[in-house]
């Protein structure tokens, strides 16, 4: 499943206000963190730097507990002056009971609240749409990642490939043709350190770019064991095991 999704932002205070305003309508507690990041469960913000620029071109959706919460999300965002990207309403083209609303965050990313009958209502990240320059190349990369993350390819078409995880709490993601998403950090939870090492070996062995070999990252917390590779569009993809939290 998603361990965490991190966006780099141009103005941390402005972005934190936006997400705090809209996510509280979905039942999120105030963010935790410190000088370096703000975190809501499996979603976080970090300051952009010259080495790690602003995240752009992403669509991120959060699971809402009800249609009323979707409405409240949209009202809170638009009342605070953030751009509307789609008013609350049914989207049957996605699924029969799909009800969503869309905003733009301060860096122009598309942010959604979604409720579907019988689906996740915990307020965590529900799905991502990652825009890519080459769907086939991105599909092949994420298919290799999926083998070590518990996901499966469930839709494969020239313009979009989608991956899903069986069971509750999974989160889905799609790679979609378009102007590529840039500077996203997406981490998948691993059940043990061996899975992290297998992920890194398989991806780098297939020719994908290494962004950090398997190992402890105590600067995050004791027991944090991760490895990093870059997808075909340069986004930072991680496998991480938390021995202790």
C-alpha cells in the first residue's frame, strides 16, 4: 500500500494552510511534523529546493466519509479562495456511486475528495493519477514496482494503465498520458527489509535509475529501512520497511 505520498511545495505555509483547511473536512487531524515537513497520515508536504523542485502535474484524491464531506471539502476550499477544478457531484463514468469534487492546490495540482458506496472512508489517499510522457514505459516500470508492493495491473490501455491492491487500505494509482508529473515522491510499504532489497535490485537490474541504495535512514526515525529509484519521468519511488515507529 502507499506508505506515504510527498509533494514538494513552493511556499510551505501557503500549501499547509490549503491542505489543513480542506482535509479537516474529511476528518483529518491537524498535521504533525516540524521544520522540514507537514504530515497527515500517509500524505505530506516538504519545502522545494534547488535539488528537489516543486511537484507539478499530480492528481491526488482523498477518501471522504460521505457525500456531505465531499461538499464540505469543496466549499471550504473555494471559500478560502482556491480554484475550483470541478464542483461536487456524481461521476458515473468512473463508477456507479462515485461522488467527487475537485480543487487546485497552490502549486496547481488537482486535489479531490471522493466518496463511493462501500469503499474506503478513512480520509487517507484514495488514488493518484500520475501524468507520464510514455504510458507503455511507465506501465512497465510500475509493473515491476507492483511485484514488490502488492499491487496488480487492472487496466491497460494506450492512454492509461491502472494498478490496484487487493484488500482494504490499498490506494490505487494510474499512469496517464499527458504533460508529465514532476518531482513526486511516492513510497510503498514493504513487509520486511528483504522486500526493500528485492525491489531495488529488480528495478536497478532492469536499467532504472538508482536514487538511493537499501539501508537504514535514521534521520527519519529509528528502524526506517528504504531504497529509492527514479521512474521514467524522474519521480522518486521508494520501498520502505518500518521496523519500529
